[in-house]
C-alpha cells in the first residue's frame, strides 16, 4: 500500500430511503443522519463526519453505497465514490 493511500482514510457510508428521507449510516463512527434529497447525501455526510472528527474529512474519502428496497426486495445497489 502506498503512503498516499494510507494517509487518506476511507469512510464507508450506506444510504437507504425510509418514509421519504434518505437515511445515512456511517457505522465506523456510530452515526446515523438523514437528508431530504439524494443530492444532499454528500454534504450531510461531510457535516456529520466533521462534527464527529472535529475537522472536515476530504470528500474523496467517502465511499457511498446506495441501497433501495421495495416490498422487502432489493431493487438496486449502486456504488458512488465522491472525488
């Protein structure tokens, strides 16, 4: 592993919908927050991590997994990495 790869932590984030909200789980830090629209997932995640860490994380450190369900069945899972 290169030194630059070790220098930037990765934050695994899982996002799903519930009652009209996008629920954002950041399990490594015990965080669960919500966003009203999908476009707000990244900024809300960054603010939650900044609050928990005491400093802003780089947006490139986010690995976002979007999971959607319908009637208990998994419809789609996308991987989205912010850069």
